[in-house]
C-alpha cells in the first residue's frame, strides 16, 4: 500500500493527527534527502503559498519530478491561477449550478454565494454532486468556489486553499474528508482536453479595444477542440512558455515595438505555426509601406502622399482640404486626424513628427460606411459594413460616448464582387495569413484604405452570418498548417 504524506508550511498549521500519515513541512520535503529518495508516495499538499514559484508550487513541482503522486498537481495549480483557464472547464457545469442555486435561493434576493469544497465534499448536501465534478476536474484538496447571479447563476471563481484557511468549525469535516480520500485508490484528474497539438491564443485582458472579445475567445477554444487542438489563452507574461506549443494565434492588437511582434518572431523562429506571422505584422502595421505596396501593384487607393518634415507645402499642392493625416502605425482610428486648413495641418503635423520622421497624407474620402473583407489563406471568409460613428467621419470616435458605429454582416456571395476582388488583390500582396481589408465604394470606384493584420473577430459581429463556422474555418487552417509542418517531408517541431 502506498505511503501517504501531508505537506504544510508550518507544523502549527496541522491540528489533528491522522494515524499512519506523517505531516512534513514544505521546507523539509524540498530539502531532506529522505523524501527525495522515497518512492511510491501519495502526497497531499496543504500549503497556502501555491502561487507560481511559491513554496507550495515547488512542492507539487518536485513531487512530480520525483514520481510522487501529488494533489494538487502543477497543472491544477496553473489552471486555478487564472479564470481564463479554469472557466474553460466549468462552462458545462453552469446548468447544474443554476439548478442548485435557483432552487436554493428561490424567492431570495441573493446575487452571490460561495462554498468550501474538501476533497470534493461539500458541507451542503445539494452541492455534493457538483463538488465531485469539480474535484475530478481540479484535484485540489481544498477549494473555495464562488457563484454569482447575472440573470442566471454561474461559477465566477475557484481558489485553491491551504489548511490554515479553514476555521475551527471546519476542522472536523476536513478530517473526515481527508480520511475518506486517503482510504481510496489513487485517481489522476480527469483529462478533458486531449488535443493532438497545443495552440496558444495570445490575448491581453487589460486591452481596452481587443480584436476579439471574451465570447469570441471562448468560441475559438471550443472550435479548436473539434480539430484536435488543445487551446490555451495565454497573456503577455507567458513569453517564456512559447516552446510548449505547436502554434500561436495572436488576438491582441499588434505593433512592431511591442511584445506582440516579439511573440510572433520567437514563435516563428521556433517552428510554430503563427497567425499573425511577423512578416505580416511588419507589412500591415506601417501605412507608408502599405501605400507604396498598393501603388506599385496598381491597387486603387485614395490619393496618398508621403510627408516629410519639410513637405507640408507639397502636400497642400497635391491634396485639397480637408486632408487626412496619419501616423504610420496607428490602429482602431487612433493616430488619424482630419485637418481643415494650414493652421490645423501645422499643429497636428508638429505633434506627430515628434514620434515619426514620415507621415501619410491622404485625400479625404467620406462614405457612410467602410467595407471590411476578412481573408484567410487567400480566400474571403466574411464581409462586413462598418458604419461611421454618430456625427463623426470615422468608424471609431474616441472622444465620444458612442465610440463605435453600427455594422452589417454579409455572406461573401452577397457582397459586391468588385469589393471582394479588390480586397483579395490587396491582401495577397501581404501573404497567406488572416487579414481584414478596409475599402470604400466611391463614385470613382472601389478604393482600399488599408490592409490589417489581426482583424477584429467579435461574437455577434463578424460571425453574424457564419456563426461557429467562422471559428471552425480558422482552427481548421491551423490544423492543416501544423500537419504540413510535422509531415516527414517538411520536418517541424517534434
């Protein structure tokens, strides 16, 4: 029979001894050669400091390295460290949560609730089945689960606890739960994500205007599972983990002097499939490069002038007012200004030249909406009309309460053929990635405003026509590229 071991940060945290089950401090387990050499141990880690690289974290990490069976595992600690990770596993439990709490709080104006789970056991009888489900997903000895009512009840927080987080009144229940757990055979946590390949989706929860909202990110993760991809939402601080994955999908606004480009560059150098790839980011994020590229390939654009610090006179000679002045690397209508006269031109240019030696001047071309054609691997994926913000000349009005205009989404087959064909011609000059081409229909024909890498894909907007198929198409493309990269003929990461 396997020998059991209980880990605590201090011996004073342990109140009730368990027969035949030694209690050891984290420091002893980490440093004493006895435990380094011991085989066949089953370990219950009750340390509170289970944060990344904390003492409790290291206990679980070294337990796995020593082939000891430990709860919680490092993976469980990682999953419970971020809501974006554990919420992927708990979505399927929401109906059960609503049934339990809807009945328990019927007629009561309660909007939040929490319960402590001990080895999957709850002090509340109607939570027992849910507790077992959660313990199968996250094998943590102690968890506090929080619920909130926003229309319906949902799990809004799960936190691993340490032994010292328990009150005196909970000690007896914990002792019973621990004894019951130690008497059972070892079971590994249920593995729900069993993808053939690992996909990292880079997002930034702090970004004010991200290219994909949380609902869309969840749809990407679900779609990935259909194609054998184990998708994980990662953040800017996960740069060192890129080598763990087979592919990287960037869902954060990109820029050159920015961590998004560093992520793309490192991922590409390590052989990962990357969307957006670093070359696409370089080409799309600089409007001056785009202007030259489109002009040289005879793709129609509004008349465009590259402006140097001493070039304002030439700009006035070539374009009539109002003139649109742009910084080379703006996004979401940031860094784009309409000037009505020479005074405004000098004021805006003086400010913008502090950050860039070159600016872009463009003929003002007003239309009530812009077309956006989403393109993946040289094929049109979706088409939208983005209408101008109320009483404004741009889609985004950052100075107004109503920052964003309305939209309308089309099936590709229903959109004007000239718009789709022009968008494809422009995007194909960039590469075979995922792009959003912005265009205007004018009296003189269709003109390209810009080609965007990392186009917006938000739930209820770009997916309004295709629905989940939009996310499926993108994940299918990732799988196809990973498979090609791993074929014997092309090599790739192991």
